[in-house]
């Protein structure tokens, strides 16, 4: 949902998002490959996409990820997208 249009802003748009992920890249290994808990991940990501112009988007997101050993990492990502066609 465009939160800027809810605030009455015209000509721009802003979208807030959140995502929860859980994955294990070593799940059901075969042969003598051991299942390493370090590859079991849980992540919570939230961010915003801001479109100041229909052909331009600025994106920011924060992610908190924990592996199977309860070691965590925090990531901040920023991006820019341009429509050229």
C-alpha cells in the first residue's frame, strides 16, 4: 500500500515492507556430507521503497539474521533503480 498517497502526497509513492525468512541450505544432505547448523538461517527484514518519480526508485532495508548457532548479523542495504525504457 502506498503510504505517501494515504498522507495526501501526489506524484510520489512510498511502500513499506517486511519479510520473514527461514531456510537451511544443508537440509537433507546426502552421502557423507554433514548437516552444519551454521547454514540454518532465520531472518527478519523490513524496509521502504520510495519513488520520487515514476522512473526512479530508492530502496532501503534492514535485515537481522540468526544462524543455527545463534550467531547474528545485521545488514543495512541501500539501492537505486532507474527505468530506462
